C-alpha cells in the first residue's frame, strides 16, 4: 500500500512561484511513477507532469510545459512540483498520484492507483 500526502498549496499572486510537496509512505520508491494532476471547479482532472521510474524521464502537460519542474528527494521520500510564473488559470486542487506502470498513457488519471487528498492552489490576478 502507498500513502501520498500533498502540501505547499496556498494563495499567491500572478507571476509568483510555488513549490508543492508530495510525501510518500509505504511501497518502494524506485518502482513507482509519480505524477501531478490538477482539477479546477467544473473541469476534468488535468495532467501536470510525471516522473517515470523505469526511465528516470519526466514528462509535462502542454499547459504548464516550461513553467513547472518535477524533482525528487529520495532520502525524504518526497516528490516536488516547482511552479513558476503562475497564472490565474493555474488555480486548482493539485493532486499527487502514483502507479507502478512506466509506459502507456501516463498523462491520464486512469493508470494511477494511488492518490493524495490534494492541496489547493489559488492564483490571484
């Protein structure tokens, strides 16, 4: 079993930066693809980015590419989402997710088995 807990959300202004954290407990770190999704009110859950365990590569969603970076701290069992140049349209609940898959459609929610409760990010204009 894997438990995920996000933190670091809050209210920021447009243009600011924010770093979200996802603390993991349970299963071995090295065999999990870790991803970030977000969901705004009335919208579908949207892919932000993922770190793929088998290749060590990261992939990002088109709407955030160039503004976000995913990183990991193995010693702390934590994955981070660094977000820069935030825009009001980045306002959403941000979720951390994990799967043991390393191929296929990793930019959609369905392959992900484990989810955190989410953290709210609000960007004011």
